[in-house]
C-alpha cells in the first residue's frame, strides 16, 4: 500500500499541525530515559525542526538544502536518532538512485519525520529492508552528521 506524504505547519491559532508521514499515530513515548523530555515523535519533530541545517544535510544534497525544505538529506541520521529515543527498527524505501530513504517503525507506529522532503511524491512504507547504523555510519561523514544532530538535541534539551 502506498501512502501520501504529510507536512507540518502552524494553524491560525499558532498550534502545530503535523503532516509528516505517520503523524496521526506518532504518539509513542520515549523508550530511553535520557530523552524523557521528548515525549513523542511529534515532539522530536518540533525539536529537530530547529536543528536541521545544511551541516546536517547529506553532502550530495547540500547545495539544494534550504530552510523551506529542512528535512532534505536528513533521513538516516534522523531515523537512527529517533531509534535511539523510541526504540524499534529503521527501514529504507529504495530510491531510484540506489539509495534508501530511512524511516522508523516502533511497535505498531510507523513514522517518517523527514518525508516532507519528497513533496507530493508517494512513498511505499511496506515490505522495505531493515537499515543498520553500522552500514550507514561506515561513512564517516554520516556518523559525524548524526553525532552533530544528537549533540545539538541534547544541548537543546538541557537549555
């Protein structure tokens, strides 16, 4: 089954309206005590929305990154950080260029905090291969981007 992509925006009363894939069910609690302040994937999205930047974007997409599409090139580092917080597994939607777009499955909750980078493109979130951080982080630049994002999140939570 294919699903449409969702976005998040502020409504007239300044309340967040989420539109990333799986936002409706993204209510699972943090599994890691050190991230207890991040109560749901929605809360993680809120926090990361202030942290995603060109430095955390995949180098091959960095020239296209902008504040209007903050999630561009952020999928694997975001998905593995979400796994640290909520547990579960990371899966990858195969892309035409041979790469994988990473998303999370924790219990019955399937969510993709970086789905909005694809605009109206429909991704298939079923029967995709599991992704492993050992493989992704074999690329030193990707591991460094993940550490940068993780450290920035911890500082934000402390501040």
